[in-house]
C-alpha cells in the first residue's frame, strides 16, 4: 500500500489485497444491515451494494474534509469481471444458447431503440434549458447505456469540439449516480412485477434441493469431497479459457475494439460444448452456480466500495434534472417495453430488471439485482447468460456505431 502527503493531504493507494479485504468485509456488513431492516429484505436490495455504499461514503467524507484521499486500483474490478464472465459462459450449452438466441436479438434491438430515446430526451431537455445539444447526448446515451468506458472514449471529443468545460467529469458523475439509482430501483421493480402479476419461477429452489439430495445419495464419495473436486475443475477451466482468450487477443485482436472478456467467453462456450458432446469431462452445475455467485458478489462489492461519490458533486442542477428525466424514461421502458416484449413472465421480469440496470451504466448491476431476486425466488441461468451477452458484448460493439451516428446527425 502506497501513501504520501501532497499539499498537506494524505494520499493512500491501497493494494489489491487491502482493496479485496475491505470489499469482502463490506459484504458481511451488508448482510448485517439487511438482516436488521425488513424493508431492504422486502425490496431485495443486493447485499454487496448495501455494505459497499457506507464504505464509499466514508471515503467521500475523508476526501471532502481533506483528511485523506483514498484511491482504489479499479483494474482489479476488470480482472474479477473477466473471471466471472468466463465462468458464466461455461453455462453456455448449445441448447441454452439456441433457446435464447431470438430473445437476445430482440433484447438487443429494444436496447438500441432505448439508446436513441435516451439521446432524444437528453438533447431535447438541453435545448429547452439553453445547453449544447451534445451535452444532452453525453448525459443521455453515452452515460446511460454507455457507462464509464464509453464516457472516457467520447467525452474528450465533445469537450474539444464544443468547448464544454468539465464534461468528462460531469458525465462520470452521471454514470455514478445512475449506478446507485439502478441498484436502488432495479430489484424493487422486480418485486413490484412479481407481486402485480403473481409471477412464479419454473426453476424452483425445492426442485434443485431434491435433485441435489438424489445426487448426493448416488455419489460413491462424500459430498464435500466431490464438490471440492468439481469446484477445482471449474476454476481450472476458467483460468485456461482466460489464458487462451488473452493469447488470442494478443496475437489477433490488438487493434480491434472488442472487450478482452469476449474471447474468454467464446473459449468457455466452446469448451463447455466440447465437454457435452464428447463426455470427455463434465461441468457440474452446482459448483458452477456456487462459484459464479461468489465471484459476482465480489465484483459488485468491489465496484460499490470504489464508487467516486465526489464526482456527483460536479453535476450541475440542469444535468441533474436531465439525469432524472433519463431515469424516468428507463424505468418506464423497463416496465412497459422490456417486460411486455420479453415474456410477461418471471424471466421477462428479470430481463426488465437487468435491462434497467445496463441502461443506466453497468450491466454488472443488473446481474446483481437479478441474483438478489433469484436468491429469493429460484435460479435462472439462461436469464443471466442472455443479459451478459446482450449487455456486455452486443451493446458494447453496437454502442460505438450508434453514438457516432447520433453525433453525426445531431
């Protein structure tokens, strides 16, 4: 851990071990807080968000009082996300992928329409407030359905072309606010839809427990021993896929704008289907589900603890007003478009919850909201896979073209 005093303020840069330790402790803080507040349980607010937000708040307090500036190395977040997505892709059997193809395409098309609507709302609001229309595009599509990476790519160009001072920092504040709001609103939206439409998950927890009990009784080895072996196999497969993906990126995709984790996920899907086709080895569903849940929880805890809440302070009242207009649009779209077009059932509800979150900055928040609901109502593996493919792969590629097109016509 590095620390130094600059202009009488202590600057601390915790290393990965300290950062990870703080994030894991925050998870148990979140469990404690949620166990004491029934409303958080009723609304299914994700535990890592509940525990991580006070940590981010303490760091903000240190910063604004000039006590200390604590900067976490957020590159760890990217590593953990790649690990999670590679592991999630091991669920990608051909049957699951083929069954979810049309849903993924429809989901993607609906998300693109939302991206255009976000631009129209942002630009229209800016014209009414006498602001530059590109600021509306920055606060709308670029910050909302784009997220931090997209802001970092496009904000400098907008600042240079339109002489909008502080646009990048303001947009980052909008993304941060969007992340917080999506984690506060996403799961409660799911609870509302479940209650209103009496939604039931066909993949009940009782069925999983019965299947697990039969599997344990049939196994010649103790369950803890077998489960340990299967978890080790999942870890080995994940690291092999990440290594292959990294080599492929290095030799073939150095100059191609594709996220690093895409190659890792493709190798994981290929290996999973090779295993299913040849029966050379098996991929245990329980071990895979356990590890993906653990890694996703760690990722959300890391992301929440490292939130730069001070960036929200750079958001002007005009931009804050536009942000809440965008929030209203995203909630309405999730409730009436995503849910109605993607099933009007339990899975459609999960898509609405996940779509609301990746439409406000980060797909991982959607996965966290979905996980919180699935802990209560039962699992939905294909729902997680579809959201990841649409939110983290398809939209990451199409957003670049969509935003360039919007900047050209506006």
